[in-house]
C-alpha cells in the first residue's frame, strides 16, 4: 500500500494536468470556427453597418449643401 502513494502522487501532479490540458485543447480546436448562426449574425451586422454608413454619407452631403460650415461648429 505504501508503494502506491508515490504512484498516485505522480499521477495527480503530472498525468492528470496533462489530460485536462489535452482535453481542453481538443475542445478549443473543435470549436475554432464560427457557427452558422454566428456567421449569419455577423453578415447581418455587416449589412446594417453598410446601410448606416450610406445614410451617414447622405446626411453629410445634405448638410454640406444646406450649411457649408457645419463641420467647423462641431
């Protein structure tokens, strides 16, 4: 029984941490990419940001025509 103590200590201090690390590295590699829902959400956000940019450009054009020095007032 006394000969089992060093084996258990080595197992708990060396083998178990390595197994845990390998487990989580494997999990991380498996979920490395985006899911379909995440890709769709990212694409929707990109389209929304492009629409907002277009609207902002239109508003700036209108302001430039109506109030030429509006940028100086900011």
